């Protein structure tokens, strides 16, 4: 049974602030998780199945939180 979008509860990370690029997530029953851009909600959302959501969150949990991330992210930019 699919839940109507009006019943979805969107949440953001506690690390979210005005300068960051973040997403919002909404668990939809036990089947999938919806994900959208917190700064551009009108663009819609994607729906991720449980096994993929688990892989994504496991990867994010183990991602290095160092200045190396910024260096990789900005590689090739003119900043």
C-alpha cells in the first residue's frame, strides 16, 4: 500500500545549516525512502529501495570527514 505524499514526514540532518548542501529524507512505509534537495524542493524527489538506501548511508557514515573531501570536491574548479 502506497502512502500519499501528504503523509510523508521529511527530515534533515542535524548537521544541516544555511551554507550547506543537504538533502531531506522521508521514509515511505518500510519499502522505500524518498530523497529531495532541501534548497530546491520543487524539483521533486527520488525514491530509493531499502538495500540501496542502506548502501548509501553506510558509505556516507564511513566517508572521511577531513579537508581531503573539500580538495576532491573542488578539484578542477577555479575557486
